[in-house]
C-alpha cells in the first residue's frame, strides 16, 4: 500500500515524455497514479512502445499514447482522444527535451543554426503547443496546472550543456508568458528545476558523471536529487496545495543553486 497522499483523487493528468524507468516522466506518472489521478502517459515513438505499455499496465488508472509533440497531427490525435475518453484535463506535465548530440559537447560557439532550431522547437516550443491544446480541456474543469522541467544551465554556464542551456532559458520565459496568458482562466504554469539525474537525456551531455559528482560535492544536502523527489514536487505542483503559485521556477536540486563557492 502506497503512503502517497491521495491529493489527485478524481483528477486527470497528462504526462508527456516517458521513455523508460529512469525518465522523470515515469516517476511523475507513477506518483500521480498513487495519488489517485487518472494518468495518460505519452512516449515519443514506437521505439519506446513495448516497455512503456507494460510499465503503464503496472499502474492503477494509467493509459498510454504515442505522440511526437513536433507532429501537429499526432498532437491533435492525443488531445482529441483525451477529450473523447475523459471529462476534461486538470494537469499537464511537460518532460520533453532534445538537442543534437554534437551540440552537447565542446564550445557553444560552434552550435549550428539547425541544432539551435531543433533544441528550441523540441525543448521549448512544445510547451506552448501542449498548453494551447490543453487549454480548452482545462477550461471544462475550471482551471488546471501545467508544469515543465528545466535546468539551472538556463541561468549559469554549465560545461557542455551549451545549446540546452539556451533552450532552457527560452523554456523558462515561455513558461512565464504562458502563466500570464492563462492565469486569468485559473490555469497555472510553472517549472521544476531538478539537479542532475542519471537519465537517457542526461547521458547525452558530455561529462555528465562529472556534473553529478560536482553537484553532490557542493549541494547543501551533499547528495544528488532523484526522480522520486522530483515526482513529489510535481505532485505538490499538480495539487490544490500549490494553488497560489504560478510563473515560478521551483528548484529540486538539494540546494545546489544557492551556492557560489
Ligand atoms: N536528468 C536530468 O539531469 C535533468 C535535470 C533537469 C531537467 N531535466 C529535464 O527533464 C526532462 C525529462 O528528461 P529526463 O531526464 O527524464 O530524460 P528522458 O530521456 O527520460 O526524457 C526526455 C523525453 O523527451 C522525449 N522527447 C524528445 N523529443 C520529443 C518529441 N519530439 N516529442 C515527444 N517527446 C520527445 C524523449 O522521448 C524522452 O521521453 C527534460 O526536459 C530534461 O531536460 C533533466
């Protein structure tokens, strides 16, 4: 029996960006299900289908959908299916990012125009796409909570994070503009900013294990954060307990971001 408080009883939550058991999206989907939500978990393409369908089956009230967020027809299919199957939508978690591998190594200066555009489209603009599609379904419920996953590399230079740092800065500004647009309709938009966690996306950054070690040595809590801690913060942000918070970046990084030396 889970000890997770049933903060999302009767809520409908869409969690975008699950790839495998290490994904932040998977930990969040699992936590939301334990908290009583009906969860729709999405994965990007057929590469992830077999694993994600089996993992989803292990949760209470979890359905799955294949959706590449850069493909308008797939986004339409996802939100039409939610509209058909459910009575609106309360929560969206955007846990999606991508950059070309060669842009996550060496000098930022060498980023190609194509690499710049891909990173921004996938890692930032897809939040706007998801928020726009979710809005009518959230209005049916009298409001909602949208959250995305960012990283401290948006504000401070982290070696090799390069284009993703620039895309995360865009994502955070994107989140604030959405929060301003959607706030009058009682839709909140926030970002969680986890410290480094060993996931597939993170392993694409050159020198990632050094990042983990550095954060562990310097964070006030003297350890790395994990996906369970991010899932707990996401549960708070999805629930009514965070009803007064919008447009914020909430760090879940064992305090690393407050340090200078
Ligand atoms: N792991 C970390 O250290 C860390 C720290 C801070 C923030 N984040 C952020 O958390 C989020 C989730 O990453 P993760 O670490 O769980 O890794 P992950 O690889 O498990 O998740 C990234 C997901 O993005 C999906 N994705 C990429 N392009 C997509 C597209 N076009 N359409 C739909 N989905 C697409 C991938 O399929 C994958 O499921 C990302 O935004 C990442 O930047 C991660």
